[in-house]
């Protein structure tokens, strides 16, 4: 309850990208009422162009928060759509941190 998954990456040159959080059976969480996905147009990028997504049960008050909808486990998908020819996407960096350490 007091931790968050931090996903950091530099979006590659592609038409669009998106991240979605799902339950254990790979079913979408309730996107009607909770922020469970983010994409190229809705994400707030850092000044260097990188994106940091925060997955946590509680809103830490920073951009790009994804709500777990009280799930303790599940699946997630980060995908690039129509990656430009010759471009190789960098692997996202993932870490688990204390929610209180997110700024």
C-alpha cells in the first residue's frame, strides 16, 4: 500500500504509444472512472523528453499517475504503434519505490 511502480522511458519515434494497467486476467481496469491508461497525447513528458509513469494505489500528486483500483497484482502493457523504420525502442526502466519518495 505504501509503494509505487515507477516506469521510465524515452518514447521512440512512432505514430503513438500507450500504457494500460489490467487485472490478473488481462482485463482492463475501470477506465470510465479511474486513470488506468496513458498515451502519447495525454502524458506529461519531462524536460528531456522522457516519460515517467507512476503506478500506485494512492495518488502521489504527480503527473502520469496510474491507479491500481485496489488491485494487488495484475498485468500491464506498454506498446509502440507504427514504430518508424530503423528505430529501436529503448527498454523501459522499472523500479519499486516508497510512495513517500516520489516527487
